[in-house]
């Protein structure tokens, strides 16, 4: 099965908690603080892999979670870093989060960190100073959050073969490259795109054989337009037409129907497929009628270069691909699609808070406040000072002031009461 769009859920690892511990040794009382830091959580990494051809594996495995860092321990031992979650994708995979393109994986081995693991919290050994020799608090690790990603595969090929089913697209691919697509005398033999590398005197290029199109494809007829998405990232199209007029087909109307479908697809999805340069290959020249039909298609096609070939008999094929290679040299490299440089929020923000006033008292609450409370030691002056500084930095003090708090008012941060100090 060829799968070219999946939705997956990913989660980076949370950081391990810092440790509170004091050095202990026989006959030594009151040893110094020796609590180690938590280890960082693993990252979520997307890797391009040319051995992977579709996104199907991800359809069956939709949840990817990196390992959490472990907590720090005594003797200043740092927790273990969590293992990364590595998601292998085919080349041409575009990664979207919140409808924004965040990565476009194009080469084998390309690695993109999609979500960073949470950092480990500092152990109490870090908080020792000359005046504070026994800090009995440590910081918790950053908590990772889950994100949803949409992965879309758009093959990257220089040239796309399009046309009606049974026109001979796969046969053409098979004679100009090492690819071995299935070939048969019935429509829709090809159900998923095939790719081959074509070598010519004018340079090499990647050729994609796309499943056949029929009238109404842009509206879903036949295999629909799904596969035209892959044509979006080609630079040149070769429109293969069965020139023999078998089964009462008319090559001229075949030509026009496909052009209309390209146009309809473009209007629907805003893609410039119709505007791409094209070559026409009138195939099956070994059969009678083809030459005469080719002359009529040439008239209908205007300026578009027409080649009369027999893919099966390998006639005229070299000229066609040499021309394609020559045209590619003149065509600009495809513009890289814009990637948003947004940093995905991978950890629970410390800033997640709300404020409210009820019956003359003020409240600051939310996950950020909970974490702040949890990482403060309220019997330690420095720790409380740090707590207050965080409230200012995060904007809690300003938010409370905005709803009317002033010096001396009671403010509850989660369930802890404080005097408001501006
Ligand atoms: N006589 C003749 N038959 C050909 C030629 N090229 C292909 N065929 C035959 O046409 C039929 C269809 O060929 P395919 O290559 O499978 O066609 P396709 O365009 O890939 O078709 P779909 O995958 O169904 O879209 C097969 O029976 C081929 O043997 C040719 O040059 N001459
Ligand atoms: Mg085929």
C-alpha cells in the first residue's frame, strides 16, 4: 500500500528531577550537599531514509515517545539522558505542525530535531554557596508535552510521466531505467508511483511513473488526483499518449482530457502543475494508425514538442529522454518550499498561568505556578528570592497588578498565600 499522508503523535522525553542529598560518611556529620542533576529527556528526531518508500509503517505506529531522563542521585550523580525517538521517513516527506511546514526531508540521512527533550533539573549540589551550605531543595526536570504532526510524502523527481491508464508509462520507465514496474494490458496496473534513475548524455535525472489519470480525476474519478501531488515537485512532465487509438480511443481527446484534469487540479489546489513544461510522447508507434494520430495530436498541442515512440520496441525513446535531460538543464532547480522556523513548544511552559480576583483575594494558578511552587524551598531565603524573581519574569506580578492587586494584598499562588510585594 502506498501511503502518502499520516498523522502521528510525538512526545519528547521529560527531564529528570534534580536530587536533594547530603554527603554521608561514617564519623562525618553534616556533609555537604551532593544531589546530582536530572538527565535530559530524549529528543524527537525525524530522519530521511532512502530505504523507506512510503509512510505506511507510520500508519501502523502512530505514537512516538522519547525516553525521559532519569532523576539525579546522591554523590552528584547525574541522571541518565533519555533515548531519542527516531522516526524514519522516505525522502520527500514534509512535516507539518499546526498547519505550518516545519521540515522538508530531502536527503538520505538528513536529521531534524522536531522536539527537544526537557532539561534535567539541578540537584541541590548546584545551589550551595558560601553562605548557603545546606540547600535542601532541587529543581524538577522540564516536563515534555505531546504534539501532533502531519506527514505528507511528495516524491521528489525531476520528470513525471502522466497520462491515461494503459498508455505505456510503466513500459517507458522500464526501458529507460533499471526500475521494474509492473506492466500489463489493463488499466490501473500502476497503483503507486515508481521511480527510476535515467542516464543520458545530457545528464542524469529521476523519472517518476505516476498512476493513470482519467476524466474527472481532479474530482476523484479512478485513482483520483492523489498522485498528482507527486507531480507538483517535478520540473517537467512527459505526457504519454497511446497513439494507436485502440478500443475506440481518440488520442486527441485523450490529450485534451488530461490537460483539462491538470488545469482542474491546479484550480482546486493552487498548484502550478498545468504551468509546468511538457513533452508529449505518442506511444505504440509499432501499431498502425499511430503515425496518423500523431499528426493530429501535433496540431492540437501547438508549441509542445511531440515525440513519436514505441516504448515496447524501444524506438524513439533515446531522443525523448535526451530532450528531457537537455530541458532540465535549462530549468531552474525547484525552489525550496518555505519552512517555518518556528520552534515547536516541546515542554510545558513555566508561563502557563492565569490570574483572578475573588472576594477581595487574588489568585495565580495553572501548571506553571504548580511547578514554580514545587521547585521552591520556602524555608530558604535565596530560594524564595528566586521564586519572587520568577513571578516577575514570567509576568505574574504584572498580571496581578493589572487586575488590581497592590502592596499588602493576599495572593494565593496555587494554594500558598503570600503578601503581594510590588
Ligand atoms: N504495441 C505496443 N504496446 C505497448 C507499448 N508500450 C506499452 N505497451 C503495452 O501497453 C500495455 C500497458 O502498458 P503499461 O506500461 O502497463 O501502461 P501504463 O501507462 O503504465 O498503465 P497504468 O499503469 O495502468 O496506468 C501493456 O500491455 C504494454 O505491453 C508499445 O510501444 N507498443
Ligand atoms: Mg503503469
